[in-house]
């Protein structure tokens, strides 16, 4: 998923069903071409953490709060 904000900022989001929150190859390929300012993996867990320096793993509720 790609969110495009009115100011031109892009957020890349990959949604997972499982608790194994890892980005797939397609996510990396898309991000390299789009250069989003934020990158998220949304998963059904409750903890938030980074899997790389620029990819955040978050819960759906945290994403909703960030979008508001």
C-alpha cells in the first residue's frame, strides 16, 4: 500500500497476517523506486520495533494513530 499525502510525502506500507513481520522482496523493490519518507510493516502483534534503520514494524492501531 502507498499513502500519498497532500504535501507530496509518501509512506510505503506492507500488511502481514502473521506475527512474522518481515518485508518481502517486492516491498524493497517498490521502495527503491518510490523513495518513501516512511516505511511500515503492519502486523497483528502489539509491539513496535524496527527491522532496519528505516523500516518500522507496527500494529494496526499505531498506524491509525500515525495517520490521524
